[in-house]
C-alpha cells in the first residue's frame, strides 16, 4: 500500500520541486546554483511516466531554466550565470536521455517476460529460450514436417464418476502433469489440452534431426508414467492411456479471433494422428503409430526404438480414403510379440482392419 501511495505522489512531488527550483533561481541571487536539481525532477517523474512523459518533463525543466535566466538577465550573456545555466541544460539533457534508455530497457524486459510466459504455454523451456533469443515471428503460417502426438485417458470418466469435483480436478491435474512433463522433457510442444488428454507436436517451429525419436521416447515415457501412477493408486480402478502418432507435413499458424489467438497445427497429419489415437481402443494398444512415423524413426537412425513397435498391418481409419499401416505398443507382454524383418510383428502385414 505504501508503495502505491509513493507512486501516486511522485508526480505532485516532482511538480512542487520544479516550482521550488524555479522560484529559488528566479528570486534569489544564487546565480543558478540549484538549477542542476532539475535532474531530480526528471528522475522522480520517471517513476510514473513512460517515454513521452519523461521527454515532456525534461523539456519543461529546460524551459523553466531558460525562462528563469531571461527574467533575471534578459538576453545578456555576462558573468558565470550563462555558464551555470548551460551546465544545467546539459545535465537535464543527459539525465533525460539516460532515463529514456532505462525506461526502454524496462519495457523490453517486460515484453520479453510476457513473450516468454506466452510461449511457455506451448513450448518446452529449451525451445522458449531459443525462440526468445532469435525473436522468431509467429504472425505468418508456415509448413514444416512434424511428429504429431495425441494422448487420451481411457477410463477416466468411469474413474471420476461419483467423485467430488475437487478429487476429479486434482487427479486430472496429476495425469496431465505427467503428460506435459514427458512432452517437455523430450523437446516437444503442447498444442492444446483436450479434456483428459492433449495434442503435442515435435518439430515446429525449430525442427531437428530427432523429432520422431523424441516423439516415440515421449510416448513410451507416458505409458510408464501412467503405469507407475496406477501402482500408486491400487485402490482405484486403473486408468489407461491411448497415444496416436503420425509424421508428415503440417501447417502452423495463429488461428482464432482478434480477441483470442492460438498457435496451432492443422492439416492431414494432425487429422490422421487423431484417428490413430482413437483406433487404439480397437486394437487394445497403448500406443499406435503410422508407417510414415516408423520410417521417420529409421531415417533418424533410431532402429532400436523402432523395434519397440509391433506391425499391425493395414487398417482403414475413419475419414481416411486409403488404408494406413499401423505399428503398436501392445498392452500385452513383449514376449508375446515375434520379430519380423528387424521389427516386431503381431499380425500379417497385408491385413486390412
């Protein structure tokens, strides 16, 4: 409260001080000995004012100095008074410039903090640091390859049925925290939260040579995190996770109205990833990925990671014109899967679901 009162009173104090300095310079015989104190007026006014206000304050102080000189000496240049007047004007100019630079620096710091807070909603801390450093603009759409991941909690509705809102929201926060930490720890970005799930992507706006690898590692970590969560909550019905991943070209840009814009991904890659996640229930798989995603893993040199996925053959997904080859991480033990051609296969490769 005292801080706010100080801020409110700073302008009147500055005005009173400027008036006092003017009267002393004009009515006394000190020969502008106190005119340099106008710099204090500029500093005090800077507490409440922004750039334009500081400039106006500096100009007013300079005018008061000149008016005071003219009232006493007219336009005669004689003695030490002109020198002291000139020194005062130079000091006012220097302090005004320094204050303006300080105000500009503070505004930039606040802008960076706001920008960082906004980017942190979508990107991992590492990516945020890179984006803030290079000042990457997001006001235009771009097309880039990406691994898109959808994750959803299976059984959450049954689990939360009959429970108080506090318990439901608390559990949802825990589960989404696991998902978010897994995404960020593998250099991914969160596009949006979808109730008891989320949509994430790996790649844009700063693509790397390990985007598919990071997405696969993230999916496996999510599965393990949910398993650990279920072990810690043995008295409650188990919550399962369904994860779908597809790799391909996406369009990234701002969408929404002028009052609310969101950075998001759109395109066939996003739609297919969503369909793949929904198909996890059909195959009873915790993770389903497409053939394009496995090919991206292999192109990145992540052969061992690609072997974690079992070939489920071709399947016709809702909304897709052509069958899509799927690979899974089954809920069954890995020993039940048999390797075929360097990958793991659990059903004929030419089967269409």
